[in-house]
C-alpha cells in the first residue's frame, strides 16, 4: 500500500475514530459529576487498524486492539487490550479475545461487580474468568492495561500485563508509567485461552502476574493508556510534548484533537521504513539489525483528571 492510499483510507476511518471519542467522553464525564465537582475523568479515544483492507467497523475496536471506558458510582475505569495476531494462522480471530476481555471489564464495572479500592488486577481476573467460562469458547491471547480512578479518595489503581501500558504526566514530566512485561524480546506477557490441542504449548500468564500500582492523582493530570502500536513507534519524548500541551484540559474536543494527533503520528511512523523507531532500537539492543517503524494496530485512550 503506498502513502496516498494509506492517507485516503486513514481519512475514511478518521470520522469513526472521532465519533468513538465523543461517545467515550459521554460515558466517562457525566455532567452531573461536573456540577457536583466530584473527581472524574474527561477522555477521548482514537485509533487505526494495521490493515485497512479488512476493517471491522465496531465500537470499541481498532483491528485486533480493543478498548473501553465505564463508570459506576464512585469510580471511572478505562482500559485497552491487544489481541495477539499470531492466532490468525490457526484460523482464530485475535480481535475476539481482546474485545471480549474489555467488554467483560465494562460490564463488570457498570453493574458494580468490582471494588474500586482493590488492585485493578482483580477486575482483569474477573473478566478473564468470564471469558474462560463463556458458553461459546473465546480462544486466543491478549495483553491488557486497566486503570481505575477511585473518586472517593482521588487514587488510581492500575494493572498492566504485557506491552500495552499507561503514562501519567504532570507539570511537563512523567510522574508514573507502567513497566513493560516481556518473556523475551517481542514476546509480551499475555492472558491466553488455547484450544485443547494447543494447551501447554502457548504462553499463558495469570492475571495475578500483572504489574500493579496505586497512587494519588491531582487535578489536571494527563493520562495516556495505549497499546504497543503507540509505544513501539512514538518516542517517549514526543509523547511527553503532546501530553504536556493538554495539562488541565477539560474540553473533550481539545482532548480529541490530541488523541487524533498521537494516533496519526504513530500510524505515520509505523510505516516509515527509514525511521529508527523505539521498537527498532530495542531490536538492535537484542542483536537484531532492524530499521523502520513497526506496523501495528494503534489505540490511544487519553484522559485528564478533573477534581
């Protein structure tokens, strides 16, 4: 696919990404919370699938990536998941696993079947359990990152398994970020549910293995939750520049503009064959002669804290 085709197809998906972002704002920033000045998240989302030739037009998905936003009484919750594409070689749709995982998280939050003060890995664990107990087997693997804002004490609980992740920016610097979890280069930790004939032959990590954290947030903090399609292609320094621009921003349309900018930046760099991407740099550190971006699905879930 040449650059002009890529730009044209990107344009066709742009309005969908924008609409998803507006819907996300409506879910996460209830106007009654704003009037009461209760802590909440104002958020926006944008993303693109790696392959535009086989696009699923489905809310909450960009290719094999999935995302959700949800709220319940005293909590706002956001998350992303990245289905492992290798399952496609076995006739399994990688997007079904990540989508089910995030949809289950959303259902659990909106029905109040989770504890905002508990480690966020417990929410991932419950959704993973639902997936494994589904009447229709959902096979595959996925990385995942979930962030919970406990509005009662302005604390955040996070859980990250694999190489999706989050970044928290305050005052122009990164104050919290997730740690990438990998077994070895380009092989992240992942939740899995394999067919019986492949049981024991695929990587399968437990939700309890997720890297978890808890910390206080302040008014105006900027939160980025994203899949590896972003972190593998956009240098941390460029992300910091963009995220610092929206410190304290409460306007969802301006947040949407920055989410769009980061997603389009990641998409452009991913297909630049002459660019020394963060992924290529790590490949070289592991003895692999690599140059260029890493084409992948891209999901940017952006939020600011409003207290």
